[in-house]
């Protein structure tokens, strides 16, 4: 019985592992918060950023996320750089987001730009 369970778990890990060429690839996972300082009281949920990066992406993809006042990446794909913005075009002040660091701007974050070595484009200012 234990060997069957171990095999099932290892198969699940293999399925969830992904690379930039996989359709379900996500480059970043972050905890998002509806208040300042990344506190447990304002934790909303862990949220992935999908794709190869290289484009300005909304943080609320489905219109069901409360305002994001603080953001804390828990994983970022190797050599990718995450930058948060308070506007939808990634033209506002950039806020660098690093793993296990709480980022806040005093106003809600709206968008993210993830730059990876394999991204097709780069943000030009």
C-alpha cells in the first residue's frame, strides 16, 4: 500500500513540474494581501503569474480579487525578475518584488511585469 501511495505522489510531482514551454507554466507565485505589511489578517490567497513573461499582466485576471496592498513572492522562476505597478500599463513607479520580501506602495498594485531570460520582449521606458 505504501509503495502505491509513494508512486502516486511521485507521479503528481512530475505532472505539476513545468518548464517555460509548458502551457500551464507559471513564473511566479506570490501571496497577496488586502492590507499593508503582508499580515495573516489581510492574506487573500497565493496567486500565480502564468506565461513566459515579457508583458504587462493584470494581477486581477478574473475581476474577483480585492485591492492588493501588499505582495510577497514565495517563488520566482530562476533568473526571472518581477516588477509590480500601480497602473494597468506598467508605466507607474516600478516596485521590485523578491522572494520572501513584502512589497507595498501605499496604493493597490494593479499589474506585474516579469522579465525572464526566455521572455520574448522587454519593458522599454
